[in-house]
C-alpha cells in the first residue's frame, strides 16, 4: 500500500494533522497555574514548583526517545543502504516507535505536565531547529547553490560529512524540541507540534525516495516561514515584527531554495519580483524606514552557515592530523617487541 512517496506522504501527513488534533484535545484537560511571563528569555509553560518526578518523567522520555531514534538510524546505515519507493521494515519500526513516544509524551504531560524546558534555556529549543535548517543549506550547496544558484566555497568533504551524519543531528533537533515543550494546546504550540510531527515523519523514512523528494524537503524548510510568522503575530499582534520573519525566511527561499527545483529563469524572476513587490507593499503601509528588516534573517542564516562550515572544516582537519600523527618511538619499540 505504501509503495511510493506520494502514498507515504498521503498517509503520513494526515496522521501528523490528526496527532496535532489530539494535542489540542488533550490541552483542554490541562489546568495548571503558571508563573507570570518574565520576558523573552522566559519559557512560560513550566511548573512553578517542579518535583523530582516531573523532571525525571520528561528527561527519561526524551533520553529513551533519542536513543531509539539514533538506534534505528544506526541500524539502517549498517544494514539497509538502499533507497526504495516504499518503506523498509526499519522505517515501519521507526514510524511505530515515534508514534509510541508521541502518545507517551501526551500521557506524561497530562500526569506531570513539565517538559525539559524546566532545566534548559528556551534558546536551545529555538536554536536546534535553526541549526537543522542551516545544515540543509550546506548539504544542498552543490545541487542548488547558496546564492542565486551559485555554490558557496564549501568543500565536498564537509558536504559528504553532513550528508552521512545529518540524520543523528536532525533527530536530536526534532526529538529535543519535541520534549522541550509540554503538549499544550495554544496556537503556537499546535503549529510547533505539527512541524515536529512532520520532521519526525521525515526522520522515519530514511533510505526511501520520500526522504529525498525535493518538493517535500522544501516544504519542511519553508514551514519555518509559517511557524515564525504566525508565532510573531500571536506574541506581538499585527503591528509587531512578523514581516521581518515572513520576508526574512522567504528571502532565503528567493536567494537559495527556489534554485533547486528546476524552475525556469523566467519563473524565478517572477517569484523574485513578487517577493520584492509584496515586501515593499507591506512596509509601505507600515514604514519604509524598516524595510531593511528583511535582510536580518538571511544575513544571520548565511553567517551561521559560514561558522558551521568553518567549524566542520576545523574538526575534519583535526581528525586527519590526529590520524597521521606518528606514535611515539617508545610505543613503536614496545609493539615491535610484542610482535
């Protein structure tokens, strides 16, 4: 039945939406007194007086989920290594396991409420997904380029490294963020959870054509446009900074992401013109002096791309040097005597 990317997504996406509906329903039963909001660095949805068990339930769920996700990836890399149109048996295991942990987190929220947000900064949750998106830009650099179809000077070795090990990092980003939050039913949480469910779906279909479908992966990249914009509107209203997020993330689409879809040059020019025209129209109704806001998100993303690529290069260089370092003379002599 699930023998093509279309059928996998045809079942997977509705299930993600259904699970989001379950989060909304479960949220109607929650009745927790929370502390007043204390600013941007404060995560509001956590217990005023956590206990050992509220903390342990969240961390135990997260660690078990994380080890499970890494385990199935490790197994697949060692025993599968072949792309198919449908699903491998290990994909079914991954999907069933993620579904079980989603149900577990709902139960944990109803009983204990807290996620791991009680013990870690809100910026770690936000940053984990941003790092995921950054590494996608690096991985796709050779295929679609970084700037208007032209690749950034990132070595093939770095790209190969992230392509080989990205599953572990992406799994961490999705699972960590998923367990960071209690399963609250606010609009912001619901949008975030449907995004997490879609990422968990993607992380479960490794070594399938679904996993590499460029329109599907682009949809996951662009979901941050919806999430970032709507959360900004919810937090600060229609007069807030939502255009910065909307046109900032769409700017990355125009500069980078749309160039990997096989679109004609004319189509890309039309999309770029629509983007610039829409941005001008929105800021004309607000303040053209703030139009420069739209470059902030792309600028930060491309700077982080450079930093991450640079750190990866240094790490790989250090690894190569460590492998080439000759053993001390005393160790060589000892090994010769043992032989």
